[in-house]
């Protein structure tokens, strides 16, 4: 009986771990909801007072009570980005050299990372769902409910379906982040089927979700379009994960990823060089942006220019990303040993 149960577990989803993590995520999700409510109150108050950058760009939204769902949508977006930052930091701490003075054990970091990941995906969904509800409310021209729901669904949940203004790029980036977060973030629960090396290779690409989320918010979030402490703070918050990732690349925690062990794996060494270059360039960009105050976003009193990034560019970049992911997965599966669920958990 036990062997059959273990066989089913290897072939499918680790439902026991998923259920345990969902239960463990309840306090975390509750905290996220409290934070979301606080952010909503702040956004709503700014809209009522007329001090919100959103009102400056879209004056018709000055009627704060009419657009309550929009402000709630924005609040969930902000809390989703905050939780994405937290789970990214926890993941980088867990996968690297944890300092001896750090108060949490690796096992606890792992559990926190998984629960905050689940909360992040839920917040991202609620962010999109409330935007969908707002579009349904706004689409009063279509008297048929089916037409209103379908139009809102396409514009909210279909990549490329939103076809006006900065949303052509903003919502595309957000949707790509959301749809990537589901398989990449939940890959842990398929680790016994994927194999340890394949699971680790796949899960590392979850960093793309965070990058897309930051891009979606910093350049297109209406509440941080202009200069000020919210925008500066968001940029400064990108330094810790970038520095942790740089340290993770320079001094890998796993012996199999260090220089001596990689001599017979030229592809792994080849991939590490551009990764190090990209992270170093990102850190330099963050410093320049914070010091100069210019990041390509909107400037008060200046009419918006054309989009610097087009949907075609985003799709092209996404295609390259998928190819790289497929190559990494293919390489990881070469000589993948048969491992038990317990060994597959280690990173």
C-alpha cells in the first residue's frame, strides 16, 4: 500500500505539501489583506483630496466613490508587488549562503518562501479580478451582460487584449507575470515528477515574474508615475534582491555550481557570465535612477510621449525567454537521477 501511495505521489502533485502550505499561508494572507486595506485607504484618500497622480493624468477619476473598485484593484497590485519582493528575498536567502547570525533556519526560510509565494499569486489574481470587475462596471454601452463580461475578460485576462494607451504594454507585462507565476511558482509541488535538477532549473526562472511585476508597476502604475517618495522607495527596494542575486551568482551555495565543479559543463559557465553582467548592470541602473530621479516614467506638466517599448518588443523578449527556459530544462534533464521526494526538496 505504501509503495503504491509513493508511486502516485511521484507521478502527480504533492497535494499533502500543498494543503499544508495553504494552511500555513493563512496568517500570511491575513496580513496581506490588512496591508491591502491600509494601502486602499491611502489611495482613496489621495484621490478624494485630488493629490493622486492618477487624477492628474485622468481627471475623470476625481470621483473617488465611483471608482472604488479601481482603487481597490490598485491596492491589491501594490500589496502583490510587496509580497513578491518578500518571497523573492526569502528565496534568494534560502538558495544562497544563509548568514550564521540569521535568526531563521533554512527549513523555516523554505516554508516562509513557499507560503508567501502562494499569497503573492492570490494577490495578483485579485488585482486582475478587480480590474475585470471595474471594466464590467464601466462598459455600460453594451446592454447585454454577456457582451460586457466577454469584453472585460478579453481586456483583462487575454495577453494583448487590452489595446489602448499605456495599457497595451502595462497589462501585457502584468499578465505575462501572472501566467508565469502559476507554473514557475507552483513547480515545487511537481518536484518529484520533474526531478530535482529540472525543478531547480525551472524554479530559478521565477525571477522573471518579479522583474515583469516591477516593470509593470514602476513604469505603468498610475500611482507612481511622477517623482516623489513612493517612486524613489520602490526603486531603492530593488537593490537588496539585486545584491543578493549577485552574491548568489558569485558564490553559489551548492558545490555542484562552483567553479571547479563546472569545468566539465561549459554551457553552465557560459550562461553565468551574461547573468552576472545583467545583474551588475541592473544594480548600476538602479543607482543612477535614484540619484538622477529619471527612469523614463512620466514627468508632471509634460505630455506623454510614445511608448518606448511596444507589445511586439515584449512578445519578442518573451519568445527568447521561453527558448532559454526550454534549453535550460533540456540540459537539466540530462542524466537526471531518480530521487526521492525528500532529496528533491533540497536546493
